[in-house]
C-alpha cells in the first residue's frame, strides 16, 4: 500500500533566488496526484526535494512519522527506498540492455540471487508490456518504450511512493494515452502513492485524484480533481483550460496594463468545459482510492459545468435530491 506524504511550509531557493515558498500539501496514501505549473516554476525541483536529492531552506516533509530534511544521510538512505522515480528521459544507462537496466537497483540494493532478480525483472517488464525487449539497448527502442523501461526500473524495489517527472514529454497522443492507462492500472495493482509532474492538460484532467498548481513561486491550489476542474479562480481556470485570457502571460505573469486592457475590452471567459470521467483501470475493477464521479461536487454543493461526467452507465450527472 502507499503511504501519505505531508509537506508543510516548504521553501526552496538557489543563490538567494526563491523557486517556491511556503508550499503545504498532503499526498493522500494510495492516491494519484498531478502537479502542474508554467515552465520553470520548480516542479522538478519539488520532486527532487521530496526524494531528498535537494535540501529545502525551510519546512517539513513527513513520511511515516519522519521529517525527511531532518534525517541523517543514513536514515535518508533507508527512507529513499520507499520511493520509485521515473525521470523525464527514463534515465537508463545507455550501454546496458533493458534487462540489466531494470535489474540494476535489485543488484545494488538487495541480496537477491540472480534467479530471484530474473523473476522480479520479468514481472515488472510484463507489467509495463516490455517482455521480449530485454536484450535491446536503450538506443534501439522508441522513446515510449524507454519510458516504460524506466518505469519498470522504478518499480523493482516495490516502492510505496512513485514520482513521475513529465512521463508524457516527447510522446505522441496515442502513446500518451497508453501510458496514462498504464499509470492507472499500476496504481490499481500496487496501491502506491503517485505524484505526476506533467504539462499535458488532458492527463491532468483525466488521470489524477488530486491536482496541484504551482504559480508565481507559490502553490496556487491543491485538492481533489473535481475541485480544481470546477474552480473559477482565475489562474487555475486559465491553466487547466489552456486559455490565453487570464493572469498568466507568455513570460509567466501579465502586467497590470495587459490585464486592464483585457478587462476594458470586456473579454469574456468561455464557460468551463465539462469535467470528464476519470480514466478507469482496464480490467474494470476499481482502484482502492477511486471516488464515484461527481461526489466531491455533490458533497460541496458545487454544480459541475454542464455536460460533466457523461458516460456514467449511459447517463448524465444529476444532483441528488438535496441539491435540486
Ligand atoms: N541545481 C540547481 N541549481 C540552481 N538552479 C536550479 C537548479 N535546479 C533548478 N534550478 C532552477 O530552478 C528553477 C525551476 O526549475 P525546474 O526545472 O524545477 O522547473 P520546472 O517547473 O520543472 O520546469 P519545466 O516545466 O520547464 O520542466 C529554474 O529557474 C532552474 O534554473
């Protein structure tokens, strides 16, 4: 099962330049969360800080009662074993074949015999659909296959928290759809806690249980998918709907003249698009963390945008008696 990650007041800067300040959020155990934000806002820095590769200036990261930034190197080494990380390019060793790449963490961190290593490597390669490609070098397979090989390697130590840094970068829409399905299926099978950094709005709208948005050095919002997809908060609304109208400009933030000009021109925001159904596991069995569509909206008295959750057993979302 996954474990909860509780981040409190986290602040990180480089050479006095803050990347983000006072970030607080909880990644609920076993749930999938997505982190969004304009380029350069420090999403990768956040992942690296979570896993202990970078030290924050201030703040806490609580995992199983331990505050990561306060741990000794030795204790941190142990806690790191809870994590699996899929780096952007898969971070495979170019001179090792896929089998040896995936076997690497097992050979480095465990005392498993070669036959035990083989069993685990085969299991994980099967999970990501790469059986048969074991003898290929990373340079001989496609970008999508390299990501899946990186994912198999991230899975071999049975992590309870899996971090994905832009798993969909450089993939075509079809490969991205396959990878998103794989992420959902892996979450169902492993029950681990997932955090995905992505720029893909479709991924953000359909894959996670929770969405966070970093903007202008702060966490603008973090919460259940339905909360952000029904939010009218200008930054959240603009980013999640990929619109030009709103506070985010080409160079991160529009200046007040640009915003005033937009307001004076009476530029109307288009209505919020419908909230899509969350991607379901391919075998039809629900994930442990899955919630019925529309539950958050219903519990919080929020009417979702027209046309939301279409496809639920052929029907359209309807508020319960209490909301009518
Ligand atoms: N080790 C480092 N030393 C100094 N500055 C760094 C370091 N790592 C990252 N930065 C800076 O921190 C900022 C955030 O970088 P980061 O790569 O986390 O952004 P990002 O949101 O992941 O961007 P993108 O979406 O484009 O991948 C950038 O200005 C980057 O130059």
